[in-house]
């Protein structure tokens, strides 16, 4: 098994577990990302296939927390498997503490499904909150999506990772993404779909956002299952002159 080394002092590592929107490609996952520092291991969204990918990098015994952007299934499908994993590992004595899960409660029925006895404890997050997880500081922003959804700014040791979550263009994205060292930006749409599918960004808009934020690097994620993904990069290059990557399963970035 490919086990990730724990992070050195003052480093934050992002591992792409699932770069896909809607549903996972073979041997991958939908929306899921692992964020690690020396003091904490956090899963950012927990889509379909997330647990299988996570275990390539981290034993489930060492997962501290999960932070969710919203309740669409491509972002939460594996939360319910993770509840069972936490239960079994605690019953076996291999975990000594519950998993802490953080999400908004604008959908109270969905929020109520997250807590799982002594094995998973749920906590509310909202725009305006500051969440401290180990040596990570999280703040949240507004998105434009068919359901309530939070964008996220994650700071550690002077480095900033920003995740747009799922969203169409809105100006709060520029606020939450300002001066990001890495902008992990949804790019679910080719430019030709602008105005035809709501709730998501085109690649051209992702590039424009990275430019307006002054982001140092743009990583395109929440990818479509169709078309030529290289075209997303080319369209984002028309609006952003900096480095651009397509998120790929297993890729890692150290900030
Ligand atoms: O006309 C449509 C409608 C939807 N979709 C995909 O289905 C996904 C549903 O969840 P989501 O909102 O996270 O992302 C959506 C897109 O990835 C699409 O490609 N074309």
C-alpha cells in the first residue's frame, strides 16, 4: 500500500482522491480530497469511492475529521460507509476517538444524518465562522448552486488553499480566493455550456476567477465525464496566465 509520509513542519499537503463530478471514473472517486499537516488529517468532501482512495494514503485509524461543502451525493456518498468504518475500528480498539464531521445545517434533515452515535460527531459550520482543526484554519464563503453549499479557505503556516466547491460565478468567490497559493476550482463545464447548465463554472470562468484572485496556481476539478479534458486547460489558459493542472486521482501538492 502506498502510505503517505506524515507532513514535515510547516507543510500542508493536498491529495486528490476524487476529481470527478457526478460519479467516479473507474478506480477513482467523485469529489474527495485529503488535507494533511503534521498535526491533523482531514477529508474534504467524501464522495463515491472516497474511502477506497483514502486508504491508499492514510489508514482510516488516523483520519481526524471530515468537512463537507454540501449534501449532493457526489460529495457525501461515502460518509455513510465511513460511519460504519469508525464504528468497527472503535469496537476493535483500533480507533480511540470518533471522527468529527463538519457541515452546514441549512438542510437540517441532511445534517441530522451525519452524526453516528459515539463514532461520528457532527458540528455546524457557516459563512462567518472560523474553524480550527489542528494547525489548519478554515473560513467559508458563499456559492451559487441549486442547494446551499460552502466554499472554503484553508490556511496553514502562511500558505493558503482555496476550494470553490460547486458553484456558478459569484463575486464572493473572489473574496474567499484572494491571493490563494493553490486555487482548487471546480470546472465542470466546457465554455460551450456557458448559460446552458446552471450551478457550475466553465473552464474560462475558472481561469478568470484565478486571475481575479491573484492565485499562484489553478487546479481544475469536479471534472466532466465527457469531452477532451485537455480542452478545459486550454480554455482556462485563455483567461489565466499562471500554472494550470487538471486534478488527477492520487496527485499531491505540498504547500
Ligand atoms: O445537465 C447537466 C446536469 C448535471 N450534470 C452533472 O451532474 C452532476 C450532479 O451533481 P453536481 O451538481 O455536483 O454536478 C453535476 C454535473 O457534474 C451535467 O453534467 N449536466
